C-alpha cells in the first residue's frame, strides 16, 4: 500500500504564509491561521508543501489504506482561502448560515475575503470540528 502523499512536515508555517504572493490573501491567511490557533489551542504545522493543519487524527479505511490528517487546516489558494474540515459540514448548518459569503465542497470551505465572514461563527466551526476529530481514529 502506498504511503500518503501529504504528511506533516517540519517546514515553518510563518515562512510559508509570509511567502503568499497576493498581499490581501497573505494577510487573510495569517489572520485565519491565528484564529484557528486560538480556537483549537494548538500550534499550526505544515502538511505537505501548501496546507497548514491543526492537530492530528488517524484514519483507517476498509481497503487497508491509513494515515494521519489534521482535523482542520487551511490553504491560501489563488482563488480563495480554503478551510479544510475533516468531518464535513452536515453537523454545522447553523454555523454555515451565519458565516456569510462562502461556498463549500465535501470537506472544504472557500472564503474569498475573510473580512466578509462572521469571525465568531468561523471560530465556533473550527473549534467544534477540531474537538470532534483531534486525537481520534476514524474507520470507514
């Protein structure tokens, strides 16, 4: 079985965020990282070359594939800030309704401008998703 491609690294999160080319995206990514660190109570860590993650959970699939992944993470992509939420959003409909102009995928929340989002709802979402998965093992 192949090893996961995206794993936790020792790369410097501050350097990664400081290198984001677009000034507004960089400022938003740094602010979101600080919000997530405060909400989770843990320091950020790099996962692969472009994801900032908080905490760790272990996953194990029926196929035998397994690995570790952060319960919540972020990536300052060109089109939007991407917030990764391992558990998805089914449990968070109320918080999503409060957030403001965002879009979602299965486990991704896309934010164009951090200033347009309800920071308290975002903090609650990050904390709830983190608390539910951090330190657990998920099987499927």
